[in-house]
């Protein structure tokens, strides 16, 4: 086996973000080509049987474990052009095939690709591709004489039709120390590109022959004897008083225990009485009645429960951050089962989570299962659930105590609200903002009315809309009031930064107003804080809004910070601002209980009170430190 010049893995170049589903689709669609690519790059000295099995193993292990940036590799062959998922999987195949050809080191652990594959395995058979002609045999011999990187360069150029520059980029991303030398070496082996597509190099079209039958019989006898010895030792260790029993009294895996059967039985679903909410002191999901035209569809409910317990490979499963997606501990509560647009939808509640099951009306092949955490939800946080999204619209199921629903544009507080019809708690669809792309010119919110007042909720791409409030964090108020709507208007588009983060509520607090030094009016300082259902992952934005501006500008931000929250209702932030005359200033503001502010670093200046204005230059950098009225220091958000 020839040595190869392969460097440690480099950090992949930044490119399109590829999720596991996109990479899997590319791997399945182009599986024969990827296996052929691995087979050709692997060293022929492995032998045809192991080479075939290794090529399949490396290709099947090419899926990333999560969302990954794919190296940008242009000029792919027709049918794969512009597919970052294919580029990412191909890079994994090339890299591991090169690693498989490396000699085993004495002082280092072998890489997984250097060891014989555990899977796939075919016991008792040797597998090898169909034999080709003299031309294919000659090409295989010439390829075996090349180093691994040169063999990869030849295959990428001939099989993948990549340009020399693209081949260099793939080899570099795969960890080859000298891609230029590999390309030059590969150029010494001219061959018609059609030979690389020959059945000689197709690991998916195989011949099978038996292995050594006499040796296999001897190995089988030895294996049976070893298995018997292990069984005896295991029985002795499992006797009472010690040994193996890590799960204690737990039933074996997949046992039909009563709790598991009850959780999957549609007849045991909890269904709250339609009038229970009227007499209950609680205002949460536990007093929602079961609604929808399919609450008696036992087959649909059984499918929803079964998919929740053990979703199949074809089921699209999503969960908000911090939300477990395991099976329910017991029979959950049914909130809704019915037809929503082109799908059958089931909403279930287990005291901690909302689970939404959806399947097409014409089959169950593309089912979806979504989870959202709702522990402690009450009042406005338990007044609406997303039933479905279609054609840019979102449809909600509202709480039984909701008496009216309307659509309101947060960016146009004076335009009023447009009423939405409610039918058995299901609101007419309204235009969604969470999934919209392009310029932000409007942001629609759901306005709900109940016996205690009016509330605003907004869709952030999850099952539970976020509750919008305004005011000091220690005593927030509903955002549906006139003054609150005007506070939110310039900052509505900033809600896009907290999409799909499991947000429970967002509060906008105008903590200061500051006269601009050029006399053009007063600017507003607003802090928006997004709190999550899981507690952690909070997002804080300090935003600056000048008179007449349509949008606020983010001056500072922080994650997992107590600032602007009920536990620490204080904030300090600053921004570099250019006046109408072209002069630059550092403007800083703190909450009303800030006693003094001081600029540090590249800008010097201090002021008593909660406002600071310092003349400076463009590009200057400074830190901020303040002191609260009680003497406690406070640092500026960055």
C-alpha cells in the first residue's frame, strides 16, 4: 500500500448551511455515484470484497450529525449543479476514502475508516463487481500505482467532471497537504472518462461467491463454544445479590407494560368538559375542551399517538429548544382533532408539552410531529395554538374564553385591527410574518379579546405565539393599548431575530429619551427582552430610534443576561450617532435610576444622571460604566 500525503482536517470553508435532511436527500438520490467514487478512491490493495464493503460503509456514514456549512464547490455535473447537500456528502466520502488508505500508525489510534467496516456485512459470501475488459484492467493497474490524493484527483476530474480549480478545492477541504502535486500526478494517467463509468468499477452491481467453506465451519464451532461460555458467565453474574441489573425493576425494552399501552389507547385520552373553564380557577390548557370534527376518529387518534411514541423515518419531527420529544408518560389530553386546510391535525397536551400531529388528507406518508414546551402557561400564554400554516398564512385555535380575534399590523398602530371570524375557536387565517423573507414592511400580530381585556400575540414560527407586552419589566402591560402600539411600531421587525427560539414573551420598554445635540428632536431608547419557555436563552436588544425613522437601530444586545428583566430592571447602552451637520457623537442612556455614566476606552467623558453626550470621531470605540442610585455599578450592554 502506497503512503499518502494527507494533512489533518482543515476547517471547511464557509458556505451554505446544510441540514441533515438535505444531505440525506442528496445521498439517497446519488448513492450509486457516491459509492463508485469511494470505490475508485480506495486503494486496490484492500482487495475487491473489502473495497466494495468499505465503499458502501463510508458512503452510508457520510451524513453530518447536524446543520453544517458546506464548502462551496462550483461547476458540478448536470443534475447536481448548485446542490450544497451533494457537495457536502461528496466531500465526506472523499475525505474518509483517503483516510482509509493511510497506513496504521504505531503510536496513534486508527481512524474508523482504516478498520474493516462493521456494516454492511454479508456472511459467507465474497462480493465483487462484474469484470470488465482489458482497458478497465489497465486503468485499474494505473490507478493502483497512484497515491491516494492523485487517485482522488483523477476520479473527481473524470467522474465528477470538475475543473482543476474545483478539484484543488475539494482536495484541500478533504485535508490533502499538497493538492497541486496530486493533480499533477493524476495528469500522468490519461484515460477515457467513459471507463470510470464501466461496470468494472460499479460496487452496486455485484457478483457473489462463497468464502472458504472448511475454514468457515471451523470458525463456527469456535464461535458457538465462546457464546456458550459467555451465556454461562452472564447467568451467574445476573443472580440476586449483585452482578448485572443496571435497570433494576425496569421492564425489558419494548415491553408491553400497562402505562405504555394506556398512553397509546385513543379510548383513554383525557377530554375536558366543554364548560369546565367557566367554573375553574385555572386559565391554562388543562381546561381547554376537545374540539374539531374528528374528535371521534379513533384511527386518526391512534396514528397520532403511535407516531408520538415512535416516529418513523419518514416523519418530520421538530421541537422548540429545550423541549423533550419523547413519548407521553400516560394518556395525554386531546385539544383538537379535525381538518385544517389540506391536512388532518391533532393537538395533544401532556401537562408539559403541546404535540401537534399532521398528516395529508390523502395519506399518511408525509406526516409531521411538532412539539412546544408550555409548562406554567396561563392567561395570554394559553390563549392560542397554531393549527397550521399554508400559503403564507397561519391559522390559530383559540382558548374557549376568547370572545374575539383580529389581525393588526404592529408597524401601523393607527390603522386599526381587522376582525377575524371565530368558528368553534378556530380563527380565520391571517397573513404570517415569521416565515416571510425580503424587506420588512409590516408585521402582523394576533389580537385576542376575552373577559379581562385585549392582548397581542405574534407568530415566531412555532406552535405557541409569543405574548407581547410593554413597560417597565417589573410591571409590564398589554401591548394592545394605544401608547404601547406606538412604542412597538419602530421595533416590530426586530422580532425576526428571535424566531424559532422557544420564545414565551417579548417586552418592549422605553427606558429613556434623549435630546439630540443638533437640536433635531429627541431620540427614544427602547429595550426589548425575549424570555423563553425553558428559562435560558433570553435575548436582549437595546435599540435607538431617532425622530421620523421607520425602524429602530440595534445599539447593543446580549444573551442570557438579566438586564431589562424583572430580576434586574436596569439597562445601560450607547451608540455612535452622526448629526445632520456631519459631526459624530457618543450618545448613551441608562434607565431612570442611573445616577451617573462614564465612557471608557477610546472616548473620555462622564455625566451625572442617566444620559451622556460626548463629541467624538467616526469609528471611535468606547466602553460604558454607570452607577445606579443605590450605589451599585452597572456595565453597558455590548
